[in-house]
């Protein structure tokens, strides 16, 4: 059994694809129409190239309710490892990204938390 | 931008207000919501859009259209009743907006939803897919490079 696919629910798939590629810097892998939705996955240019993040439609009412509650409570739904969280913070702020937490030591890591504009808080973490 | 916790809380509260079921003639204006948040409308809209990806106005419209989809899928209300229920006063502008954002007119969306197997009065499950059910409708080429990754491969 292999971990090859993980996902985040997004309120708008088109906007999510733009944000996750043009702003966060992931690379689109798949973008296939499936009925009224799309199957969209991105990979990291830093590798590994066969581990994908799916940007799934959060259309189910229960999914929306869950997503909004986590967001309101400041709870990140996903976390991405970075080499330099301070540099990422500066770079992303310049692109207009909204952060709810600036780089902050948190146990073994330094974290920052941002909004992905599609209903999720995302945590960036840099191991010590 | 870096948002202080109280500002973030107020923006989330504003989002909740804008998405709440509209009371007749009592739907808050964007300016009202901004004032309630204690921020000037200019800054409010800027911060709101940075956080939610949409202006407050568009978020409210999206919320109304989402609710309309749910009500149309349940099949109990007519298109006209759904239009009024979600806070539009004009059937024409509701239908146009719905068709533009959803991709088909409300009448045809309702017909399609009712043709799906469902519990009467509940929205059909197929209308709200999760990740796994979408996967079943992909072509085989979508998983062409799967299998064991070669050691050290990108």
C-alpha cells in the first residue's frame, strides 16, 4: 500500500489551480473534466514527482460545513514543508497572500499559516 | 498581509453573515457588514478578498446560488419559488446568473437532478461527489505512471 495521493477540498477548482501553481509554486499534473467538475492534481517541482495533491470540489454540504468550521477556528487543513519559512513568508506576502500567523517557533518546527483563498488555512513548516 | 486574530475572526463572522439564509428585506449590505466588523469598507473588501478569494458581494451571490442548487436538487420547490427563497427578486436575472455560473439553466439543472436515483425530498448523492467517486470516471491514462516509483526517480 503506497501513499501517492492526498487531497484538499477547495471552494473553487479554477481559483485553486491558479493559487496552488502560480502563487504557491506547485506544478499541475492532471486537469481532466469529470462531469461538471474537474480532476485536478498538482505535484511539487522539488519532488517526488509521483506524489500528488488533488484539489477536490467541496460541493457536499457537510464538507462545506466542516471546511468553514476548521477555517473559522484557525485550524490548517494541510501542511507543506519548506526550507526557509521566513523567505516563503516574504515572497508570498509580496504576492498579496493573507497570513494568519507569521513565522513562529512551534516545538521542533517554525510555522506560518496562510489562507489559500479557497476555504482553507495552509500551514508551512520548516524543521529545525 | 498579516491579519491579527480579531480581524480574522471578524472577517469569518462577516462571511457567516453574508452566507446566512436571507431574511425578507433584511439582508445586510456589504457596507453594513463592514461597519459591523469595525473596518472601513475599502479595507474590509481588500482583506476579505485576500482571505476568501472573492469580494463580499460575489461570495454572497455564490452562497445564494449554492443554496439554489441544493433546493433545486431536492425537487420540492419550483424554480420561481427557489429564486425567491434564496433572495433574488427577479426570476430573469436569477436564471441568467445561475446559467452563467453553474453552466446550465435552473430548470434544466432541476430536471437533471430529479432524474437521478434519490430519496424523495433529499438531494441525490451523485450531485455532490467526493474525490473517490470522481476517480472512477477518469481514463486509464490518468494513472499511467503509477506503480512502484523507481528509487531516486523524480
